[in-house]
């Protein structure tokens, strides 16, 4: 993620992540994305780089916290094209 050096791009990505995380109830991830978005607006590069360091682990923990539906594995797409049946 440290290949991201354009604060406007990082801010846009953080905004999208914030909305997605909120949709799924991943509050800690949403809050980190919000903090990242705000750090970019302030042009506080050290702060947004620090947040970028923790995001991958936080995202992994958020994903792991979701229960897996009975009979389904994580990351597996159903044979019917990936949609809900």
C-alpha cells in the first residue's frame, strides 16, 4: 500500500473503504479509514502512512470476524455466477 503517494488518491480510496466497512459493520476498519481520509485532507503524510501500515491487519481481522454461512467457505463463489441464490 505504500506505493500510494498521491494524497488525493489515498483520500478517495479511504472514503470508499470507509463506506464499505460501515456497510458491513466493521467499525474499527471504518474508523481507521475515516482517520486516513482526514489525515489526507490535512496533508499529514506521516499520519496517513502510519494508518496505511495498520490497515491490512485490521482488514484481515475484520474479515475474519464475519461468520461463515453453513456449507460455504470464505472466498468461494457459488457456481451460479457469484450472486445470492
